[in-house]
C-alpha cells in the first residue's frame, strides 16, 4: 500500500488513505486476473484522506520495510 500511496501522491497529487491506496492494488490484481478488461473504464474511490493517518504513514515510512514498498 505504501507504493500505491506514493504513486497516487506523485502522479495524481492525492494523499490517499490506506483504504484508498488498497483500491489501486485491488484494481491491478483484478486487471491481471482478467476481471477488468483493458477497454473498460474503472473508477476508484478514495473516501478518506491520508491526513487522518499521517502518524501511521510516517511510522510505516520510517520502518525498515517502508522504503522497499
């Protein structure tokens, strides 16, 4: 989720909540499995803000595994 959150922040300017970042991961897995077809349009909803989880994001990014995500 950290990688997805970084991507959303870098590419889209969205400071996503963890559940918002999880939608990116889920969509990628569904596309890889063929559930989402290349010609289909998919809308992902991020209903929260990363600011609610700023402390958790900070801890995750400071952990040894946080840099590798």
